[in-house]
C-alpha cells in the first residue's frame, strides 16, 4: 500500500522520569480528523522516508521478519546512496526507539565527535577572527568522527532480529547495478552548493562525455558497494578501523586547512544510549532525543505552546501560527544559549522544562511579535558565553513501524549539502564540526556552551520524536530535516497531529513558519491570504524560506493499523503492508 504525498494544504537525565497525573480510565485514542482527505491503512508495518528506493529496502527487511531497527539499517544504507546530499555512512544521527513490549523509549546518539586534538581555535584565523564559513566548510577540519553506523550497530544489537550482513544487500546491489538519480539528488548535483563543485563531487557526478548527471540518469557507485560489503562483514570497525578509516584520516589531512583527526579518534568512537527525554503534552507524552540534540528546544517550545489555547484553533487561524512563532522564538533563544554536549557543559534541562519556567516564558508571547527575545534564567542555569553557531541544512528523517509494534524515528545527516564535498570509499564525509560556535569565547573569555573541544559533540537541531498516550501506547512518530529550522518543522507537525487533529499526510504537508530571533520565514504561497494578513497584523511579515526546506515524515497509529505521511516538498513516500 502506498500513501502518496498529497498536495500541500492551505540531559542526559539519568532516568528522564515523567511526572504525570494519574492514568485516564481508558487509553487515549489516536487523534481523529474527519474530512482530512483519503488515506490508506497499512495493517502490519510501515516505512516513511525521503526516497522510495529506501522505503522499499526497509519494507523488504520487515517482510522478511526484521525489526524496525533492522529496517533502519537498510534504509540508511540506501539513503546514503540515493540521497547523499543529506545523509550517509560518513555522517551522524539520532534515533528514538519504542519497544512495544516494555513501552519504553530509548534514545541513541550517533552524533559526530571532534578529534581529540581539536581546540576552541579550530575555526579561527591567525588574528582570532572567525574563519569564513565557506572555507571552513570545504576544509579537512570540518569533518567529525562519523557516528551513524556505530549507532545503528548498537541499536541493532539491542533490538535486531535479522543478521547484520543481510541488511546491506539491497543498497549494495543498487550501487553495483546502478540506480536512477532522483529529482532532489539531481537538483543538488547541479545546484549552487560549493560542495557540488568540489573535486571529489565533480569526479563522481560527471559523465564520460563531460556533462553532469541529472535526474533520470542511471548512476553507479561500485566503491560504495565495496564499503557496504566491508561494513556488513566487520560491523562499525569496517568504517572506523582499517583501510577505510585510514583513507578518511588521509583525506581530512589534505589541503590548506587540514584537520586533526587520527586513527585513534575513529577507533575510539562510541555512540550513546540513554532513556529518551519524555515530557507530557496535554493528554499525550512526547519523547525526543536527549541533549545535545534539538530535543530540548522542541520540548520547551511544546511546553510553551501547551499553555495556550492553540488546541481550540485551526490551521487557517493566524493566532495559532502566531503562538507557534512566539513559542519558537522563546525556545530558540534558550536553546542557542544554554545547550551543548552534556558531557562537557551543564545543560539546565530540568529548569528549562519546569512548569513555572514555561509559564514565565509563555507570558512573553504577547499580542504582537516584538524584538528578538533574550534567553531566560531557568533554575540551576550556568552562564556560558554568547553563541555564534551557524547551522546549514543537509539532513533527512525517516520513521518505521514493524509488525510487532516497535517503532523507530531517526534523523540522520552529513550536515551541509554533500557534507564537506570530500569523498572516501564512495561516500561523502560530513562537515559536522561547523555546527560548533565559530566564536567560541566571549570578550571576557567565557566559553560558549557550544564551543569546540576535543572529543566533544557539536550541538544539533535534530529531534526525532515518538508520541505516546498516557498508558504509553504508541500514537505517532514524526521528525524532519531542515538545519536549525528542524525545531519549527517538528513543532508545527506535532501541533497539527495533536491539537488540530490532522491526519498524517495533512500534518506533514502543513505550511512552514520558521521564527527565530528577528527572522520570520516560511512557505508564503501555501498560507491563505487571510492567514498571512493576520500574521502581519501581529508583527510577523513572512519572507520566503531560502534555506533547506522541511522533509517531515510521520507514522500515525489508527485503529489496528498505521497511517503514514510524507512531506510533499521532497521525494518521499509512506508505504506499508
């Protein structure tokens, strides 16, 4: 069964305990929405991802009796081939996993790490000024130790059912035999991103006749197939140790601004496993990845929105979008200031999500959008330096539900389009270290929470999400790519599902409104004129979004089956059986 994209509609807290009221007498049903358009239920399992070839790979694993995590490995392997501008073997990821038997949600952190030799001056010129972003992006020093494959291996060891080597077969076959270049990949190949003009990308994307590959052409990548076979045989060590690791180190040391990565950095990489960051949202529980992910910012934005009457509004009501925008701005201000790798800085998670603090922030929503809000002062908050982090986009999200009711929500990335533009073994290396603050120290010498340090993970916006009812039964899984806009994309999708009672496809297709600081951008043509006018009357003048757009993917539990949504702005689909 295929759910095609419809046209767009006008802490790591060591026990992340959720303090909830007494359970309701009966399970809370999944949100219902009459007149939301035709949809098809999948009675057993479903995959929603940004490319049909990746979705088919996941379904093949599920039909063979594999788990949601098994399917995630196969989906990522194919996405790295057919959507290399967004994620791949050389990148990082966050996953939240719902276990249907225990009703627990586990967070897996596969974020890249800085080399041990990295210092706060990583992206500084000799005179101390921040290095130009473009030169940093394309340099060897932009690449962090990749963590996506190690994270998937950890999760698959915990929850997998199929043999690890079998999960790479379809991707290896596509790489060997060739695949048809999808529209989004074709646009990136021929786009203006500087990585597309980097030597490795030019060599990969140029045909023998000297022209560039484009959407509809057949492209082969035997080097990628060989790398997959090594990872299939050796596990993460196939990437993080041995000849591929040596090639990664060598490639990052080339050029005028070489990196400091060593074989020891790669070999010592370890993903993290924690309980998810779960908080109540009205009659539901929302679970996200833990810090240093974007989960904390999303949870704060939801906590602020929960104090409003947005649940009595509709997608056409400008006041609802105003509430989303103001909650976003307030949460971004806190997240940008306080959040960093919790192994290196103290993140005031409990203070940021405390009901009294959320109420104080919500009181600032007002009736008209004023100047950019400042960060607040939650309980037990440190005083880091001012942040100066630039976050480009180049990410993807997928969701999977298996026949046993287990669910994966995973956001995965190489950071910018085609990462650093450098390739090894048929895949692109990430430029994830440019997610650190380019001005690591304030004038008084106080380091920013997201300052560079050896072994540190850069702050991320990625926030894969799983939603439960109060009995911890699965309700929905959602997430999106989009660089720093991920928080805004996820927020409107969750509000659409839980407050506006939209079906999965309608929630995925909602217009985007990204409000951060003094900037308001979004899908200006997708909002009704009355909504745009209502926002303008409230001080919000929308400008077209000129950065990476959303790629929301959703699975919604409906009765005994699943319903899926795929963002019409990308190439994705939702399919089930």
